[in-house]
C-alpha cells in the first residue's frame, strides 16, 4: 500500500465514524481526556485544514492562527467532510513528487507528514468509535501498516514531545490493534462507563464529596456494607451525600484505593481497599450507570 492510499483510507475511516455520531453524543467524553467528542473531531479538522497549506510549501508562520478556535460550526459532519477532502487532494502531488514540508519540528518529507496524519486519523478513529458506541474494529492492513511505521524510536519521540501518554498497563494479549493502541498510550478497555467509574474512584480517593456527588444521579441509591446481613439502603442525592460526609468526617485519615476496575455498557465493578489509621477493609462495589453517572452503588465487604 502506498502512502497516498494509506492516508486516504485512514481519513475515510475517521470520516465514516464522524457520520455515525448520534446527536446526543457530541458532548460526551473520549479516551483523550481533555476533549469531548466535538473537540476530538475539531482537532482532526484543524489538522486537515493545516495540511493544505503545509503540503503546498507553506510555513507555520505563514499560516499563523487562522485555524484556531471552533471549525465545526452548526454542521460538524459537513465541516469534517469538506476538510478531509481538501486534505486528501492536497497530499497527492507533494507525496508522489517527494517534496519537503515545513513543520513545527523541522523540515520533513511530505511522505513522512502524510504517514503522521494517517496514524493520527487511525488512532483517533478508535477514540471516536469507543466514545460514541460504534464498531471500534480497525482494518487489519491499516493497523499493520501504521504499526510498522511507528517503530520504537518514533514512539519514544512522540512520547518525549508530549503527543502521547505513557503506555498503560493493560494486558493486550496477541491483538495487533490493542498492541498499537497501547503504544499510542491508549487503554484498549476504555469506554465512557470506565471513564465515569475511574473519575468516581478518583473523587473518593480525594475524599471530595462535591466531586463524588457531581458524578451521581439525583435519584441515586447507595447500599452500605452494614449493618449485617443486608446493609442499609440510602435513596436520593441528599441522603447519599450525608453518608459520604459522615464517612469522611468520622474516619481518621481515610484512604480509598481501587485494586481493579471493570466497566461495560451501564454496569461497573470495582474491587477496593478502604483504610484508616489502625486498620482497613477490602470490598467490592457493583455499580449501575445512567447517562454517564453513577445511579446505584451496592457495596459488599469481606467478612
């Protein structure tokens, strides 16, 4: 596969997923923790808008800030289509002619720049798919091509430049797609539910009641671990808030740590350890999510 075809197909893969974003998903979270779905798509449109003048020999200084800000307007899909088509057309002649482009980190062959753009579209295609509940499978030949290009020195260069996160500790087995995602700093297990549960855990670890409640629904339910044998049921945000306030105020140096987290669809399971000066307990939470928030927290503790 030549580089022009690689670039075209990776752009098409991303565009396919942009077209599939439901109206209520544009403000949702993505694996890129600083970006919503809309901001992720805007980032790729920004890259594509930049690609046109840079492939034509322009410089960073000549482009300036003309593409800063929101580029999606009232019709994100149309904006993405328009930018993608322009970027695809702009790449052909410079790549085939072996031209040089002037990037923020130096002068490079247009072919190398097109490969960078292709990789970004492919990885962000996965980001967009899992963020919006679409099929997150990526074409195997595109995965293999990008993986072969993204050798160890490139991966380290990306990481040193702050463009990708550290490799997560996920077990990716023998799946080439998962291995590539890990190299690009992604957790292949990511889902909106997992992101919500991890944010909830972080709020508990910080003993931040406001943050905890911001991540729970107004009609939330919490079932405590005691008294035996069934615990106690607390219904509604006000009642649940009172439990957390009493827990943290009445515990000497509370420490919450999660040992394992799984989340799929609208369900989550957390294995945790809650400690204080002089002791600890270990237990499990079974969570139900609704609209990206915790609607039910059923807690169980080892006897």
